[in-house]
């Protein structure tokens, strides 16, 4: 079935350009064009859209107003802002009802990929009521500014550590938190890191970018007075899992891109728990009451009571944000009992890193420890390989080590 996408811009030239540029997508997408927010709402009332891509500065109803209306009236629709870079501040990033920002001019490949992946992300949530509820969350955090700026720089080529360091340093709170974190035992570095530039040199741009994102996500979701679980213990679990994922990837000699994706996914794998805890707190407290009372697995009770797991919710959120699909799929599958197709991939690394952390660090005696699923174990070549990962990953992730 074709997907419906609505493009909104008051400049006819921009709409014309988009129409021309996206012509190759005619078979997959039914494209609609509107010259104002009002016209967009009229079209939306007739045709349900999979995605809306809107300009921000428009006379009459501006982009943020339009996307807010879309959020309330059509919560399942993916919402993109396509605007000039300088307009991003005007939108008020932290509360904007926008899933992703794309800057003009946006090249064809980037736009098609970003839209496709964000629309696909909805597939992680099959429960329509929940999709609507999540779609209507006003304060769903948006990507942090430093993350977006670094991603922009990366798309232009290979940015210098100095430039990335400057982006991080622009946010004093962020750079202090990054330095505190990278100098903590979790990173096991031999020498202390004194500046964001040095952190980029030692850890790499992708690791720094994912650390920025995870710090932001944990901070943004720390809003409930009655949390179902300890956020700081979850944060520590995610940091350890990321360290273990990095070590497994090293043991296996994975290529850098896969190793980075495994690291990022491991750091963010339980982000769905944060979202459920913050926005569905009553239901989630009940989930944890059962988990603790009956010593059950969290994902199993979530599936039973909510009809979906934190793995799906996390993948949905990261997919909407446009993280690499390998990361999104690794998060989606970190409790899956069967392996995906193909050889060892970031999703397997995250699954086993999470297992290893539960095996080695029991962080709550009331939770059941997930057994390693036999099919997943067989897919990596049996218990011996897991045991080797366990030994080598623990040695690597606990030792002082700089790469
Ligand atoms: Fe999990
Ligand atoms: Fe986990």
C-alpha cells in the first residue's frame, strides 16, 4: 500500500523542487502538497497521512502550530520540520511537537531515508491505542541540540575533534557531565580526560555523540516522582552493557561501524523503560509490582499487561529520531528469543552484552535473571563462545584500556 506524505511550504518554488526531487518515489508514496497550514489541515481531514513535512516560518499558521494540531488530531502521523538552520531555535526545540528536524536544502537521499525509517518505526508498536497515546505525548524529548549539530557536521565529511569539542563546550552543563562520565570507572581510561576535544580524540565522535544522547534521554525522562525503578541503577546497567558490547565487538573483530552501532544501541537499549515509566506511570508500576512479586521477567510482564515491551517502545522512539537502523533494530531485538538473519550483527552483541550484565551484576534480587535463549546461543556457536565472550569481555571492560 502506498504511503501518504504531506509537504507544507508557503514558497511555491520549494514545493516544486520537492515534487521534482521526489518523483522517483511515486510508486511508493502518494505525495500531497499544501501552501499553508490551513490548507494542510483541510487535506489531513480528508486523507490520513503517514507523515507531514512542514516548513517552520509561514504566514498565518506557522510550522510549530501546524505540527501541534497534527499531534493532537492525528497522533499516529510522523512529524518532520524542514527548515532553515537558524529557524530551529525559534521553534523552541525542547517542547516542539516535532519528531525530526531536517535542514534546507535537504538532499534527496537523506530526506527519503529519514522519512522511510521514521515511518517504519511505527511498525514496532502494533497496539493502535498506545501508538496514539505516545503520539500525543507533549513533552516527548527531542534530540539534543549538540547531537543534531554533530550529526550535521558528520554528514558534511570528517569533522575535526576540535570542532566537535567546541560544539560540546558550547553547552557548559553538557561538557561538565561528559567529562565526569568519561572519567568515571565505566570508561576504564588510563589517564584522566581534561577537555571535550580530548574526549573526542580518545573515544571517537560516535561514542561522544551517543553519550550526549543517553545523558539527555536520562535527564529528560527523570520527571516522575514515583518511579517504578531506580533510574540511577538503570543508567549504570546501560553503561556497563555498553562497555560489554564494545568488548564483545573487539573480541570478534567487528568493523568500526558495527562496533559503534552496537555500543550506541547498548547504551540506549532500555530507553523504552524510561518512556513507559514517565508517561504510563500507573500501568508501569503495576508491571513492576508483578515483576517483583512473582519474580518474573520485565519484558514478559510488559507484553502481558501492556501488549508491548520496552524494547519496542525504545526502538520506536529511536526510529522516530532517525538513529541508524542497525541501532534501532538492535534495541528492538534485545529481548528477542530468536536471532535475526545473517551473521553476527550489532543486535546480537547487544542481546549478549545485556545478558552478560544480568549474569554478572545482579542489580535487583527481586527480578528474574533472563536465561540465555537456546536458539540465540546456537546461532553464535554454542555455550563455549558465550563463555569466551564472558571471560574476555569482562577482562576487557573492567581493565584499564584506551581504545
Ligand atoms: Fe531490556
Ligand atoms: Fe537491559
